[in-house]
């Protein structure tokens, strides 16, 4: 017998025969007929080159070789059963690194509440936040270099699994003592003020807000373009500029006033994305559920 020709059913039958010491009872245990078990016994004898069991007055008796094989075969079957048994995940004892690709917006809006929820429940899980490069997400996940990514439905590759986390909308922000911080923002005021925007690729002075204004025959004055939302908040807090930002960025932020935009600017859906290789893993499933609930403010 070798691994290429090994039939696990032979080992299961051997285990039943060594326990029951009866072909009849072993057949009942295996839900097989007595002739079928007798046939298996013959195959076992051929495989191991030993009679293994001999007939006695009340059933069968194991040979010394069978007794020698009994414990190792039982251990092998137990280990195989353990491999096939669904893993029970214990967050408190989990010890692995989770890699997440995110923009600075997603870092603040998603990763921060996630880590806050994660730490007391699974202190052994390490979180590595990586720079988001949308074009390489699928490839990095396939190679095992990335576990999760925070994208939008439009930028999610069809071969990846995904889950929508929330719908985001925009808010106007100004510093607290800005002359227009206490008044309702109308479209004329909005267009007359100077703006700052985020350009993730760098250097852009035109965005979704400008597209919405163009449909109304209006425009605005964009004076500053930065690659980071965190940087943008600091600029608005210390200048006369205003900005439209995703509203979740403003949770827990001091020194800024939030106003309702005087025009409709389409928001976006934030999506959690992962690879099929981690789809059924108990630890990753638990992590994904915790991340989704932390975004929704649901206790876990």
C-alpha cells in the first residue's frame, strides 16, 4: 500500500473491525453488507501482507500485526476527521495579520471604527493598512498580498466578492468662525466663495461638484487641490476656503461647521471587497462581519 493507491475506506473498515471484533457488527457500523466487509478485509490482507484477523468461536481475533496497526490507524483517521471538521474561530486567541487597502477617506470612515471595535475582541489580530491602487487589487489579492480592499461597486472586479457597507453623501464645510458659517448656504454664496478639493491623482481642479454646477450653468472658484482628505480638513480649519466632503469624514471633527449643500452632488457607495481564497475562512468571515457592523454602528 502507498499514498497513490490508499483507499481511506479500507482504514475505516479496519478501525471498525479492530473495535468490533466481528464482521457482522463492523458491517452494521459502516452501513455495509457483510459480504462487502468481507471483501474489504481481503483487500486489507493483500495490502498489508498479513491475515490481520482470524476467525474464532465468537467473531474474529486480530493478529499481532493488526494490533500493531490499530493505534496509528485510529490516530490517522482522527486527524483526517479534524481536517475535515469546520474550524471554530476564537477571536480572543486569533493571531494573524489582516491587510487592508484604503484611501485616506476610507481609513478615517471605515478602518478607524473597525480597529476600535477589533482591539478589545481580538487583540492578537494585526491590521496592516496599505495604499489603495485600484488597478492591482485583484492581482494582489490572488497572490495573497492583500486581504481586503475598500472600493466602490464601479471599481470592483467581477471575480471578487463584495459587500456594500454604506451610502455616502456630501456636506459643505467651513471653519467655525467663517463669516458664512452660521447662514444657510445658497447657490450664489457657494459659487462666490473660494474652494479646496481633493484630487486623489494629484493636481486636479475639477470634480463631481463642478459637473453638477455645469448642469446648472454655474461654476465655482477652486483655489487649492490636495491629494488627501485629512490635509483638506486642516486647510479648511485654518483658512477662508470651503469644501464639499463626504459626511462621514466629519464625525468627531472639531473646528468645522457643516452645512447642507445648495445643490445636489451625487454621493457614492463604499464597498468591502475580498478574494474567493478567503471567502470561507472562519477568521476572515468574522473580521468582515465585524467591519460591516462597526461601519453601521451595530454592537458586535
